[in-house]
C-alpha cells in the first residue's frame, strides 16, 4: 500500500505543479485535474493488483471491480480534495483501505505535498510516518476543535440541516474547521490535530481509511445513530469517547427537532 501510494503521490505532485500554473489560463485546470485523478487511480490499481492478484476494488472513478478473491476488497479514493487540487490548495490526499472478510484490516492516507503518511493496521496501532499517533485527550466540548463538512453546490439541499447543527454546536465548542478533504480531516482526528468530526453524505472511499485510523488511534467512530454502518449510510461521528458522545447527543437533538421534510438527503451511492 505504501509503495503504491508513494508512486501515485509522485504523479499527483507533478500534476499539482502544473495545475498551479494553469490557474492563470483562460480554459482553467478542470480537465487537467480529472486526468490527474484518473492517472492516480490507474497507478494504484495496477500496483495493488500486481501485489495482490485477485482482490476486488471499489474506486471513486472506476467504481466496483470484482476480483476472484471475494474475501478482500480495496477501497480507494485516488484524489480526495479535488476542489482544493483544482485551486492550487495543497490540502488533498490519496486514501485507501483494505477490507478482509468485510472488516477493515489496513488503512493509508497520504498527502504527497507535505509528505505526511498516515497508516494503520487492525490491532497494530496508527502512525504518522514512523511516529505512533493517538486521538486528543480533551474531555470538554468548550476546548474541542471540530471538523464539519459545509454544504457545497452539489449538496445545497442539506444546507438547512447543516446550519441547524452548527447553530446548536457553536456555543458548545472552541471552533470549527474544514480542510476540503474529508479523509485528511479523519486523519487529523487520529493524530490529535482535531478533537472530533461529524459529516454526512459521504462515500465509502471518503470514510474507510480514516475510520480504521481513528479506531487504531484510540478513538470512537460510528454513524449518527451509534452504529457501525458508516460506509453504507455515508455518516460519521468520531473523536475520543467523551467528545464523540457529546457530538452524537447534539446531532440527535437537532435531528429530533426537524420536521420530516427537513431531514438529510440520501448519501452518495457507492
């Protein structure tokens, strides 16, 4: 996984340098970014297929690729933070996870610009490069820095719910942050740079790697209902045991106060 991500990361880093130059062009870099995304995914697919023939794949660009080995599946986002990449913002990453018999077994999140490699294996802990990482130990919401996913143009229907959640949580927390990369934000929770995160309408490739990282760093990860169905529902609430519980309680209160027509839209199919 590290070898595949490193190779794909070199490709993204080269393309990122070109994107920065394209910012001044009339046409803009959108088509170029799409090509960069596909190049990264092609490298990851080829390298992982060579290392583990027969494993299945779930990838953002190519979708489901069934292999002969039904017990293993790679879940891959070759470029998480595409809009950042498009704007010459270095907060993007490669995210990949390995499922074995339906359980997350290994995870990797890699930002090639800052050369930060987050890795985890089930039962073996989580690491940033070669250093063990743990979730932050803050126990009170008024000390907590929380990652939140603000609605984009594609998710404008969920804006009312998101702003209701922000209104409920703002008096309780130290602040909110959004990096533009859901996978990176999960890695930051695992490393203690953020105290918690909640988000909805995500896809399996956004969530899989970060879920295992946070758990191996000592954190709690569930969907909004406290269940282990994040990859199916597209919802996630994470942090240490205390912060995660506070977030779930607050989100539940907002949901219960909504009228039926204000509820969230379904997650992105995957």
